[in-house]
């Protein structure tokens, strides 16, 4: 996005999201027809509202209970300095994958993700990572492209919007969001060691699905490159193709940053 929260999140987000919502539209007259119920004006706010409705229709939205309360508690604590009317809304959906993503004014958490941790701290890191994409204008840079479709009439604009939803962040943006998220969690008083347990959840999910390279980095056969190209160049090419660095690299960077934050607080 992030096939989980922060990193694999962005990818799971738009791939699973678009598949699920388009599948719920029923058969179209032609394979490439866009959904017929897209809003008349295809600006970010309208499309985000439309997408939220489609997600709620496709999955059960938590409106009470411990998972709902955890999401509400984390959202309030991380955004304590933000006026209530300007806060992002954090919601839990019964999506059958470990994932998290953001679009419009919502951060979406899958119930599968929330139920795999025993404390608020890992969820706080996931939410903070998604908030970071907004704070660092990663989301805004993509949403401005969606706004440009608002004046384009007909199905071309609708198809372009759906294609835009498949865009993902780059590895530098994901690492920046990680760093911002960890600092935000520290400012909110969360235990950073517990926050990083979110990576354990992500790792277990990726390994269960056989995504070993996403955890440990690419094998030589995973990257198409000219003979003689060094490992660092292969890794760079792999990261740009995937949109994010390996989980191992993220874990090392975050542990180092957590140490720096802890040392600075002494």
C-alpha cells in the first residue's frame, strides 16, 4: 500500500480494494466498462466518499466492540493535537487479509490485522504510517492527479480514476513514512519496541503467503538486469519495481531509529 499496513499496505490496498469493489458491481456491458455508479464529479472528495461506500457495502464495518474501540483510542491519541474536525477517521473493516491503507479522509484497518496483536502499540504504528503519507504529502501528490480528472467527461475519466487507484508509493516514501510514524508514536507516548511488533505480524503474513523476497530481499532471479550488475543495483531495481524495500531493511532502519529516539529522550 504495504500487503499489510504500511509498506505492503499500499499495494494490498489498491489491488484488493479495486478487485473487491469492481467485483461487487456485477457484469458490465464490456470488460473495460467503469462502474456505472461513480459520482458525477470525479474529484478526490467525491471519489473517496464513493469508495468508502463501496467498501462498507462489500465488508462489515466495525461500529462497536473491542476492535472498534482500539481504533478509536489509537486515532484519538495519535491526533491529540489536531482539531477534531480535521482528524482522519480510522475504521476497521472485515477484509479477509492483513492490510491497512488510506484514501480520502479515512484510514482503513482490516479486522484480520487488528486481531493479530494484543496491544494498541502495533496498531498505533500502522495507523501512524498511514497518517504519515498524508502529513508528508505522499497521498496529496497522487490525489491532485485524481482532481485533474474532474473536468473530463464520460467513461474515460472514470477509467482513469480506477487506474489511478492502483498507483503505489515508492521505497523512499515508505521509509520516510516509517520514520515519521515511529516519531509520532514516540510523541504520543507509545512503547516503540511494542510498536515494532507490527513488523512481526507483517512478516508472518508474508511468509505464510510465500513472499520470501518481500521479507528478506530479492534473489538474483527476482530481478531482470544485465549480466555483471552488482547487488546494490539489483536491489535498487527490485525496490522500484515493487514500490518498497524489504521488510528486513525496514526493520533494521526502524530499530536504529528507535535507539536514537530513546537515547535522545534520556
